[in-house]
C-alpha cells in the first residue's frame, strides 16, 4: 500500500521521469488525472534503477494532455530502434484522495479515508502481456560488483541526494525552481570558497611553525652550580718583566702627551731584578695613543692601525680616554704574551700566598680537590669551585661561604682598573666567560647572593634552530667543555682569525697547528683583527648562524645584598685571626684587602620554560575539522564521499572518452575495409539483456561492440 507522501512526491517528479512497462507494475503519477505504470526498479534522478540500466522515455504531449477516462496509448518517443515503435504506455485516471496498489495480477484500489470516490476497476478484457510477468528469482539480473553511472547528470544527482554534506540535497529537491537551485548553488560555492580561504590562512600559520612558551614550576634537589672567582690582579709573567717594563714606560709617555699626567708621583714601577733571558721582542712605537678632534663634536682618543703595506689605515677610537688607554695597553700586552711559551703557571705560587682564606659548604670545609685553578690574562688568578654536592635545603646556612683576599701585588694599573673580585655562577662543565657574564664583588664587604634557577627547553627543527651538542654544529669547539653558544662564537671567531690573519688571538684557545698573533711575527695582525672583530660586533660574520642556542639551557637569576665587613670594631681581631694584619699598609683601610661572599639557593623550586608548538598535527586536524563542520556540518566520512565523487567522475570521463575514440575510429574511411573480414561468432547476451535493449550500462542506440568496452 502506497502512502500519500509518496503519491505527492511522485506527482512532483513525473515531468522528468519515464519508464518501460514490464514485470509487476510499479506506478508513478503523471499529469493529473492519469497514472503511469513503470517497470520495477527502473529509475532516473533518484528512483530505483533497473540493473540492466535501460534508459527511460520521455512522455509526450499526448500522455499529459489527454483528459479522457480510460487507458491512453502513448508511442515510444526515445531513440528509434531501442524499443518497438508501436509499444504503448497505459495511463489511468487518478482521482485526488485515492491511492493505488499494484500486484502481479493487476491493480487494486484503496480509497484514502478523506478522499473522493475510488477509481473504476481495470477492464477485465485487458490481459497482462508475457513480458510484463515477473521473472523467476534465478533469471533475475544480479548486482554488479562495480557499476558506473551513465551520465554526469545522474552521478551528480545521486551524490547530492545521498551525500551527508548539508545543502547538497537542496540542489535536487528545488530543481523545478530555478531561483532556489541557483541560490543554493551560490551558497554552496560561497561556503566552499570561504572554507578553503580559511584553510589557506590556517596552513600559512602552521607552516610558520610558531611556538608558545609554557612555564611550569618543579621542586627537587639540584646540584650546586659552579662558581668561578678571579682576584682581578693580572700579574707580570717572569719571562716578560723587562718587556712589560718597557711597555709601562711607553704608556707613561703617551698618557703624559695627552693629559700631562706624570706617573712617577703615584705609581711604583715594577721590579727590575734580573730574572734570566727573555724572548726577543721589539715594541712597535708607531702604534701610539692619539687625540682626534672633530669640529663641532666631542674629541675622541684612539690609535691607528694599517695593513702590511702601510695602507688601508683606520683609527680604533673611543669616546672615553680610560677605555682607549686600556685597549691600547691590552693590544701591546697581548703581543708580549704571545711570545711566551705555553706553560701552565701555578697561580698559588705566583703570588706567594692563597687567594681563598677559607671555604665552607653546607657546614663542611671545602677540599682542594673541589677547586680548579687557571690564570686569566686580564682577570689574574682564578678559581672554579666544582663541588659535586646536591643542595638539600635552601638558605644561607646550606650554601657556600668564602673569605677571599683582594690584595693587588705586582699590579698592572693600565690593564686592570678595578680592585675587587670577579665572580661568575654557571653550570658545571661550562667555560666561564667572565668578560661577558661576570660581576664584581667590592672589597671590605660581605656579599650575599641568592640563586634561582630557570631551565629553558627549546624545540628543534622545524620550529627553531637549536643544538643538542656538537654533533649538529659545524664549528669545532676549541674548549674542552659542554656546548654553549658563547663558546661556539669564540671558536668560530678564532678559526676565522686564523684563516684571515694567519694567527690566533691570545685570549682564546688555538686550533691545531696555529700560533698566536704578535707584530714581531705578524706585523699587520692588529689591522686584520680589529676589522674582523668589528664585523663580528655588527653581525656580518657567519658565526651567528653557525652557532645556534642549546636546546636545553640553564640560567641563574641572582639577587644580592651587601654589608660592611668586617666592621670597624671587629676588624682588628678578624685580621689577626686571618694572619694578615702585618701585611696591611698604613695608608690602607683594614677592610681593603679582604671580602666575604655567601652563595646559596633561595629556594629549591625552579622554573622550566618549554617551547610548545601552537599547531601540532592533531591540533591542525582538529582546527580543519572545526572549520569543515562550521561551513558544511559534516565529518571525515563526508570528505571520503567527495573523494568517491571525484573517482567516479574520473572513471566516467575516461569511459566516455574511450567510447568517443572508438566511434571516431569506426567512422574513419578505412574502418569498413578493416572490418570486412570474417566476423566472429556472435556472443550471446547476458541474462539481464532483453531482446530489444542493449546490455547493462550501454546507451540506447549503441553498438554491441561498444557494450563490451
């Protein structure tokens, strides 16, 4: 029994649908008041389709305009030859409010409760035709494994009717209203354009690989950091005392010529005792301090450097005369040190005493094995505390406490103008670069330094450029320590220095096979060095790109407080206990030669700063799904439906193209000659091919050879 909604739907779809009378009768409403009977499962545009794939005829005016009651004959109007020209189509009068039921024996009429009187029964003298009888189950056509649509129109209609994408079915349901069809088509195209525009913005942001910083707080025991201390008293190496004395005298001449200051009144000269043979060295007196006056601007002080031929000269100038004098003195000082043999000097014995008076960590005395000593050309004797102890508790009593000596014996006043202690706190197994990250402790004070540690975890490629070690860096590290960006920059600069100037700078380690620069061996090395160093300062050297930041890095946040130590009333007995009361000069304050320093963890909580990608692959897919649902209200399976549509359209286009090529080949003049040979025996039609129709998927009027494509 068919229900009224199906009846109304049939009335709306009759104008573009037709069928072939065969088998048990299914019905479709035509133009009222007539009813058209169709073959079961034959369809177009959404109706069930016969497995044979026959085309359906189009109804002519006679079928739609006849107003007489009773059967109406309609001649087949589709392609000639596909069906018998005299085949007729019965249309029966249909009264509003009635529903028709079909059976294999004929029509049955069921009156809708609120409808009009029922239709008259079928004439008894109308026997069913043999071809209209139902086939037995074993003779019915089977379903194909893969079936293609016969046209792009049919393919598109099937997709719009059955797809889960919102709005596509409106293109089919409103096809009789062209305005609605055009409106919904524009809406779908606009939504698709907006979707892919937002997809473009999303992928543009994703391919930038942005990151966000995530801060988390952790609490656990941490290893106490390394502490490097220098007394800022660069002493005179024994083999070069005479050369340094000549340099001091040359410096006095330059200072007097510029500022009319006589050092003899306030500066005690170096020791002049004979300490044996010294390396051959001739002081370059052509490189001297000069005042540069510019009209309308502040005068500057500097020194001139030229290349090996005496040309391409430039001035290394400074606005501060103190800075200019120190740099000029250091330049000559490095030339003298470069001639010394590379022997390790014991900083304890060089001063005849100890820099560290006392050391305690967590209530226990430090041992000599906890310290590493080295000599810095500018900052003098240095100690690095490397106690492998874990901080159990925060607070000043659980840190390290040091009492240090700050006397300046055998001092170089133009090289180091400070009096105090240079300190740097860094991670274990890292090279301390005091000139970049060191800070100073004042003599006669007790300095308390609290530590807070931060860890930074950076993402590698493609989100950023960082290094997990020397494996990912093409610069050989000249320091026997863990990788740091500063150590890599210094190593890169030293290698460029050796390649460009044929020698290395004395403050940095040497590559294998190189030697330090001295104008005794390399007369123009200063000109080369300062030009290269200027390029490094202005980031014109490739070292910045070749030395990435480490992927895991620790930094220490320091907070310091100072107080006078020892006090005026306790200075006498403290100096007496330390045993240094007799070494004090009458003009010096009791506190001018000693200092105390306490370093401890303020808290064991430490912050971790992690780089996190803004868009990971799951987040990207989630954002794409959100946009897709916003504009089309569908899911991933809807995307698969689109892919299926593209595959079906491609297969259909290839099939139609092959048929066109075959027809073009058959229409050539030589095709008949090639086909005039003996024909093969006719292949019997499949079981689902009727005697007057082509096989499955073959258009009406196509040849049997086309059906085999």
